[in-house]
């Protein structure tokens, strides 16, 4: 391969992964929209959680998926490095600023959840944007949340630090499943629905849908 062709391909890849102003604006809008979902779910989760907890301690993690959706959703639309982390973290910051029962620790949750989803897309070199990549990203966000919640991260207590191994395993698996379905797959469905309306025409997600 010639030096010129290599440079051309490198330049093309760089442009593909470089954030534009419109990317920042749309990512921010989507993240803030997700934060309102978080705010609603901060109260709405209590009923389902209280029903599940007596059945098997730790299985209440099945209701936590809606809090993980911002990362996969923003990443599927923007398709740039850092999109999942940006989306989840900004949504968590807005939720914390509005006010909730967890305060500033919400931001830490957003950080680890966003990192979980971001790692999946990074491993795939920001080239695979299918239902299954969204599913794994959502599951990874759930795993990231569990790492913090269970107090695995040194210096951070987490909500369930010191839990018994049985609880920890059930909780981690439950959050991974919930993240896969209620964050990853749901985000993929939402992006497809948005693309069908034409509002994502300036993004690869919209152009791929239009081409089909």
C-alpha cells in the first residue's frame, strides 16, 4: 500500500471518529432526555423492586436497566469514541442536579455505567452498531454499575458493599440482563424508530437506515 493511500485512509478514519458540533449538541439533547427518564424511574422503580426483593435477594437488579440506557442510546446515534461515556455521565449529572435520593453518588454510577458500555464499543473499534453490540453494551453498563454498587472499587463504598457472595452474583447477573434488554436492545429499537422518521439523516445511523 502506498504512503499516499495509507494517509488517505488514516485521514478518512480520523474524520469518521472526530466529533462535530452537531454531534455534541445531539448527544447532549439525548442525554438530557434520558435524565428525565432517570428522574421518573428514581421513584417508579420502588414498586417493582419491592415486589422482586422478597423472591430472591439481589434479583431487584432486574429493574435497574432504564438507568443504563443513555450510554448505548447516545453511542448508537453518534458513533464516536466517548459517546457512551458522555451520554451516561451527562444524564447522571443532570439527574443529580435536579435532586434524587442518592445525591452526588449518582454521578459515580453514571461514570461506571458509561465506561462499561464504552468499553464494548471500543473493543469493536467503533465499527459495529448492531442489535447484539447494543445488547452487550447494555449488559456491560449493568456490570459496571454492579462493580460500584457492590463496593468492589477501592475507596468507594457502594450501595451493597459487604454483601454475601450469593447476593452479589444474583445482583450482578440481574443487572447485566436488565441492562442488555432495557438499555441495550431498547436503545437499538429507539434509534431504528428515530432513523425511520428521518431526524437522524445527518448521522450514520440515519443514513444506513435510509439506504435500506
